[in-house]
C-alpha cells in the first residue's frame, strides 16, 4: 500500500500503485527542485520509507517562489477534494 493509503483495489491479484501518493510525491519533489533552481536557500529533510518531506526556508521567498508555493498548495487542495480527506488533508501551521 502506498503512503496515502489509496491503493486498495486488486488488479490481477496485485494491488494497484498508489496513484495519489505518486501525485503528491511528484508535486512535492517538483516544488522543492523548482525552489532550488530559483535560488532559494532551503534545507530539505526526507524519509523515503515514511514519505516524509520537510522544507525549511532560510529567508523570505522571492515573488516567483511564493507563486510556486501557492500553486503547490492549490494542487494539493484539489487532490484532497478529488480523492477525499481520508487520504489527504491539507493543514497550515504558522511557525
């Protein structure tokens, strides 16, 4: 089963890949890589076994990076609405 827990159906005796986990992972890695390419100073911590990804910003983001993060969050919200909050919840915490 994938990290999102969405892969439930069996196909030819095997579980389907967790397409939701793959979509979330792709969005997160794309956003992280794009921030690095934009020249942002970030520290990234990951754990592939648990699907954990943390990205700390070391300075205020450039305008283009803010737009990128807004797009990332909007995409996650769309996935949550499409697949259900039991598989993906988008929460914000100010730190």
